[in-house]
């Protein structure tokens, strides 16, 4: 494995510190210290803290897309089972302290959406492009189960529930609210698609 570059270290430092402390409370000095690089190295790679924040959002989107692309929720043959397994996978990612499981893009855009168009657009891409990965499974499930569903809208709704749950957990100081939100999301999807009518589950409890 290649040794991380100064740019890579700064991207990772931005994701860690901004998730923990927020964007405004994270200084260039903090970022350089956490990354173990000089200010000269910082400004060689990024013209400003805003530029690093946006680049880190793009890096976050690329990194997490690999995680989700290889996740086991893609394995079930039934598209509804894949959607429900995705929700379970998001629940299982809730572990550790709040900064470890909350979304970098969601954290950043809540604070800086009005201050930087580049940050807003980078965060929007990370969040909405991820939502799009759910659309095909939702659309296939809707066709299979005979349910009228706007697949892109429902895909975005899953992200609204998750991001809202993260905010509530930050306010509460624990993971209870986000876990509760995910549980409600799963039950909503089951009811929406009539889980009891699943061909794979006829004659068994939902």
C-alpha cells in the first residue's frame, strides 16, 4: 500500500474533525496538526478551508460508495428484501461514538450550505448520488408487489430519515433516536409494500 500523501491526510483529518467539532470550530491549524502536515503543505493542496471541506465531501462520497457497493444487502434475490437489508445495514453501522457513525456530508452541509456553493454542491452530490443507488431495487420491488411508489422520492426519504435521526442523536447525546428512526423506516417500508404478501413469506409471520 502506498504511503498516504499530505492531501490524503488532510482529507481524512477534515472528515474526522468536522464530524466531531463542526466546520466553524475546526481551524486550519487544527487540520494541519491532526494530519501531521505543515501549513505550507495545506495551502499547496487547498486554497482555503472551504476548498478542503468540499474536497473532503467528494472524498467521503467516493469512499462510502465503495463500502455500500460491496455490502451484503445486495445479495437477496427479492428486491424488497434488498431494500430492507439496506435499512438493516444502516442500523448495523450505528456503532461507537456519535462522530464515528454520523454522516460527514450531512454534518457539513447543515452548517455551511449557505456559506459555500462548492461545499453545498459537493455534499448534495454525496447524499443524493447515494440515494440513487436504491432506486432500482425500490422500483423493482414496486413492480413485483404491485405497489405505486415514486422510487426516487422513497430513496431520498430513506436519507431524510437517516440524516434526521443523526441530528436527533446529536441533540440527545446517544444513538437511541437514530436507531428508533431506522426502526420506524423499516416498518414503514414493510407496511407500504405489504410485507405479509411476499411470495417468499406466505403462510409465515411477517
